[in-house]
C-alpha cells in the first residue's frame, strides 16, 4: 500500500508500507488430524508495516479566531464583535519538516487444539518498531508559541499474548466454554530528535507524561516533597512540606 497525505509537507507526503504473512497447518501436512491428543496445529509468521500521517494544519503556522479578554458586555467574549472579525496567530508552531510515521512489526505464533477441540491454545509474540513517531509537545512560551508537532524519534514495543479456551462440559444441547487470556507489552524509547532531552505528551499540575530515551513510552514524571539526609520531610515556615526542585 502507498499513501499520499495532504497533511504532510509535499516533499514527505508519500509513504509505502507492505505486509506479508505465512501460515502452516502442520497437522494437515503430516496427516495427524485423527490424533486423540493434538487435533489441530498451525504455525504462523508475519511481517508488516503501517504508515500514519500527521493531523491537519500542522505543517505551517495558522491563525485562530481572536478572543476578547474581560469584556462583560459580550457573553461569548469572542469575535466577531460589533460586526468586526479579528484573528490572531495560533499557539501551534508549524513544522514544515514533518515525516510520515512508520511502524514495522514482526509476529510469530501458533494455534493448537487438543482433545478434539475441547482445549485450545493460541500463542503470539510480537516486536514492533516505530520510526518518526508523530506527537504534539509543549515548547517554552518565550518562543512565542505553546506547542509544536514533531517526529519524536524511535519507539520499540515487544510483547506476548496467550489465549486458552476450554470446554469442560458438553452434554447434548448444553456446553460450558471457558476462556482465559494474558498479555504483556514492554515499550522503550530508543531515540529522540537531536538536542531534545524529552518530549512531553501530556501534563496536569506537577505531573507530566514524557518520552525519555532509555525509559518506557509515556513515563510519568513529577515533583515530590523535599527530604533531609535522614529521609524526613522538610517543613517550611508556613507549616507545609517543601517541594523538591528536581523531578
């Protein structure tokens, strides 16, 4: 598949991403379908890529409808007012160097059924590598803007998925089916854009969700109370614990 996206810069708006998969039913190949223990077995493997483009209006700085601050005569406090329209420069800084995001995934697994299908096992292991992940992050206000959309580097995800099915009771028109599944995913930020130590994904109060090289994706970072060498809280003159300056 190849996409051309109008939300990316013209020089980077085309991206190609293929996929291929292979399945092998070895019980059919080896003619062991009448086995009392293993009634079905299939091995599978796949390689695939998924491309993603940027949200709209991210490649250049745009203008927003202006807001009138503190005017009690206007209920909505927005233009147009008195027949006059107004616009102001938006807080999102345009990025003309955006590239498409591309995730490459390798997956292997198998499906197995035992005792004529009364017990089933599905195993999957996957490894996904995202290059040029597209995120919107905050930037210092003295730049004249509050945020920018950029390519956040490389993210790695590895995980396993296990599903077990069973039919312990099957009598006439009645059957009792059970299902149990387990999954685990581990992410790791492999790299960030040059000269950027962290990328803020979201924040609230003193806590932020960040991308930091060598840490999981979206790790939480925030302030804590200051403590002395003995591990006791340091209390200020107002009777409240002091906040540590480091995250």
